[in-house]
C-alpha cells in the first residue's frame, strides 16, 4: 500500500515534481551558465585558430588543393583532428581555471 502512496493526489514521481524546487533551479542555472561560458570560450578559440591557420597555412593549403588533392585531403583531416583535440583541451583547462577561481572566491 505504501508503494502506491507516491502516485496519489496527481503527483508524478521523478523530475516532474521537482521542477519548482529551488535547489534544482539553481543547479540548472549553474549548468546553463557553465555551458554559455564554455561556448563563448570555444568560439573565441575557434576564431583564433581559424585566423592562424588561414594566415600561416593558407597559401600552402591552396597549392595542395589545386595540385595534389589526396595530400590536401590528408592535411585537412589532420588539421580537423588537431583542432578538435587542442581546442577541447584548452576549453577544459580554461573552464577548470574559472571553476577554481570561483571556488577560491567563495572560500573567503
């Protein structure tokens, strides 16, 4: 009989009944804030990476594209993988630093 007590009075078990809980709202707000910060950092890093590759490798990649397509394809794939690895690790490191700074600020 007690097992079914949670289903009485129109209450749904699980997350549906906890939407208005202030702790859950704070957690969701913190999650979205962290996502927005990480997204903005990633956009800045991606733009910088694009400009650096365009500046330093633009002519070489253009030459490869017109002369040797197979080498160009391998180089493009290598740049894509490199971009993903480096930018993801930089983003994680910067978000870690932001979290560490926030935790030190709240300790005082």
